[in-house]
C-alpha cells in the first residue's frame, strides 16, 4: 500500500473541493465501448480521509452519490490535474476524477 500516493491524491481532491470546483467522476468497469459505466458531474459535499482497521480510505460524497476508495483495493496516481484510481482486483476497473 502506497500511503504517499493516497495522501497526494487526497491533497489534490481536497484542494479542488476547498476551491469550489465541480468534480467529474467517471467509472470505467470492464469497458468495451469506450463509455464510462458511471458518470457523475457534481459539487462534492464531503471529501475526507478515514482510517479503518489500518486501511486508508478516501471518501467523496455528492448530494446523490457516495464514492469510497480504499488503499487496500485501489492504486492511485495523478495524471495532469486529474486523480486516477485503479482496481487492485482487476485491470479493467478505473476511475478518473477531473475538476470543472
């Protein structure tokens, strides 16, 4: 588990939350058509880290959705100004978070 990567992703998410940006969250799951499985564009109401049983989790809540990314289940990195999460369980699940 790369805690530094999670903290860097959280810092970017929190910065954009504090600056009032809308989050564009696209979840690609076993993508065969080039389209996201889930696509949400909303202002987050909550962005925070939690530690549960020694596992770091990043929570993002919007008015209608809740996303959780645990260091146990997801890798994360930064790609330009976007935050990317990729599943550790399969190589076909990715989440891209951009800021608009």
